[in-house]
């Protein structure tokens, strides 16, 4: 059961449609656990979303309900994506918004990768400012 207050997983959410190939995305990376694509409204020179293939509404849901294999596979993929994008050096920011107070808009767990320039020192999504 989802634990984030976002309700049960909705197979009609936009990232589910992207995963199923029903709407297009600019693919960055995919493997058995994860799928990564460019954000449609980038907030940094590089803004990529990494999502698990499984049906999890949020990080809260994913961390509570996903198998160890899914969690390891997903987070290893996040690191691979950042490395392959050339973000590891000089660095980047990884953000997961969770629920209403976290500003989460799409109810399929995703990690934002921001990079390509020196980011604000504040520990927030640059979009919020
Ligand atoms: P959240 O606020 O849920 O953490 O972030 C959702 C992100 O998904 C936003 O940065 C938004 O720009 C992005 N987004 C929303 N719809 C689409 C879409 O159809 N395609 C892509 N590539 N990104 C989307």
C-alpha cells in the first residue's frame, strides 16, 4: 500500500504512459529497473528524470514496498545515468519530491537529476527558488 498520502497507484499517470510508450519522451537510459528521460520543462541545463519500472507512487511507497532487488537496481541506475551524462564531476543535484508538501506533481516515483552548471546552494528544487 502506498504510504505517502498520494493514494493508490494510478496507471493513467503521465510517467506510466511514458513507460508504456504511449506518449513520447527523450530517452536517456533504460535497463530492467529504471527508465530515464529529459524533463519536458528543464530547470537546469541538464534536467533528467529517473523512474523505476515498478508501480510506486513516491519515494515513501518505493522504500516501503519495493523489493531489495528493485531498490538496488533503481539506485544503481540513478548513479549510472548521472555518470553517463557527465555529471559526476563537477557534480549535480538529485531530488525526489514526495507528496503535497514536497511539491510532487506526478504520482510515479521519480528522481530529478539537475546539473550542467553550478546550482543554488539551497537544498531545494531550483524551480521553487
Ligand atoms: P514533480 O513535481 O512531480 O517532482 O516533477 C514532475 C516533473 O515532471 C516536472 O519537472 C515536469 O516538468 C515533468 N513532466 C511533467 N509532464 C511531463 C511529460 O509529459 N514529459 C516529461 N518529459 N516531463 C514531464
